């Protein structure tokens, strides 16, 4: 005799099957929502002089990322869900006032935790950039500080006189050829330039005080505003640095502040390839200024 299931009983079985599948999906969804998704530490590197525009790697010189690209990398970290914190690895003597400020501002606007690691050198503009992060880890022997601004000029009038070289400048104003290497600078010109340097210095000082608010030893900080170089250890005593350690310690600090629980935090590179090394050597900030900016044009730097 064949077994016949009535229509109502079949509907009940279907109801329970659908209900069971729905419950299972809900459990999986809730479990996924509460499971830890650690993400990664986004790494941005600043190597060499800080400049505005990218310098491409050549056979004879290293490439460098400019501040435009570095700031864009930092800003992109805000849009990436997998990046939980940003680590800035700095090995730089400083450089352009404009470029240093641009990177500092990008870090201050970042909505995620940021940590700076001072590797071998983070001096002048290199330190200004670091001051824009939430926490600074320094190698104990790294060179940092050098908080100040400068302009540098070469003056060859004595040499020109010996060589019989004479330069005549037709100008619309007394200071139009200010900084010319063919004549000594006047006291009035020096005063004008000094006022510009002082203004840039105060901007630098204000950025450090803003970024390191509540952590600076004010008395010791005033002493090092003569632009002296400091080791990582000395900088920590003043409050310019939070912790001493190596790169691994900096990665772990960034991971901790970003809420990453992994013992070995994942790293995601944010920097572009502009900083690749050249085959036969590296380019210095002095050479960069001479060949790309002009030797006798007044430029102020955090360098």
C-alpha cells in the first residue's frame, strides 16, 4: 500500500526547512560580524630630502617621492578599510618648507592612528613631519631635532674681481637681484631675508608644539630651539619622542594603536615606486638644489 503525504503536512516540512536555513544564515552572519578582522598597518616611507615633486630614479641617482605623492598615499589610507593604522618610516635630513608642511597637514587630517619611526635620521623637516603623527618611535641612535629654518647663499665677488669678471644688473627695485652671487648682500637685504626665516621658524615651532601638545618638556624644548641635532635618546627626554625601539617595535606600536591583535601584524605598502634606488649612486639635497632649483635663487628650507 503506497504512503500518501497530505498537502498540509508537505507545507509544514517546507516551512521548517526554510526556517532552518534562514536561522543558519543568521547565525553565520552574526558570527562573522563579531569575528576579529585585524587588517593591516599601512606603511609610507620618506627617504632622502623632502621635496614637492617626485624625482624619478636614474642610472646615477636615487628616486624620491615628492610631498604631493606622499600626501596622496596618506589620504588614500583613510579610504581603505583594511588599513587600520599608518606607519611613517622616516630617514631624511629635511628639505622644502612647503613639502614638509604638506605632509604634516595630511597626517593631522588623517582619521586613523598614525605612528612615525625615526630610522637613521629625521632632522629638521624630517622631524616636523614626524610631529604630525599620534606617536613617535625612534631608534636610540637616530639623529633628529635640528628644529629651524635657513637660507643659504654663495657670494663670489672676491673671486670675480680676481678673474676680471664684472656683472651689471639693470633692475626695477633695489632688492630685485637680492641673493646675487656677484656682490655682497646689504644689511637691508639680510634683514628682509632674516624676517622670512624667522617666520618659517615660528611656523615650524608651532607645528611641533601642536603635534606634541602635552608631551614636551617646555624648559628643555626652549634650549634646543637653537637648531641643535639630538639623538633619539636625548629627544625622548625632551618629549620629542614617545618611545625608543627598532622598526619592528614601531610596527607593533602602530598595530596596537590601530586595534590590530595579530602577533605579527600585516603590512600593506602605501608608497609608490618613485623612491627606487639608482644603480650607481644617490643624490644629495645640495646637488638636487643645484641642478633642479637653481644655485642663486633664494630658497628657504627645513634642512
